């Protein structure tokens, strides 16, 4: 009788370990993909046509996935007054922003990166 009880406890421990492993893996995946949130603001912003006269190229650190990070950054800059175009390359870890320097400054553009998503993006200006 005692053996049966010990055997049941052993099976219960194995089941608990499996459940804990699944929960841990789920938590790790949830945290890992949290920086790749593509939902964001669903409102559409109507912008007037911007004529770009300046270009900013930056290395972007902190991007973890192509399908979430690059579009999230592009969308953030599309909302900014004075930005004509923003293209982000996940593979090259580069963002190219064309803008009107009479409307928005380079410093204000650089300040946008840490405010995107969960704040994990860091931009370093590339010298052309």
C-alpha cells in the first residue's frame, strides 16, 4: 500500500514538472514577442504632402523581428509632421528617414526611437 502511494506522488511530481515547463516556456515566448507588437494605434492619420529636403540614416539597435519591429518604427514616423518617408531594413538594421527640416529637426527625429513600442530601440546616426 505504501508503494502505491509513493508511486502516485512520483507521477504527480512528473506532471507538475511538465506543467511548470510549459508555463515557463509560454512566459518566455510572451516576453520575447512583446517588443514586436504590431497592433499599436489603429487610428488613421491624415497627412498633407511633405516635400523632403533632408535625409537621416541611422543604425537601429533593439529590433528583434522583421514582421513587427520594422513596420512599427515606420508607422511611428509616418505619424510625425514633416516626415515624407521612412523605410526600415530589419536585415541591415537601418532606418532611412526623408523629412522637411523646416518642419522637424534631426534631434526630434532621433528622440522618437526610444518612445516607440516598449522603448527598446536605440538609434545611432550614420555619417553619409
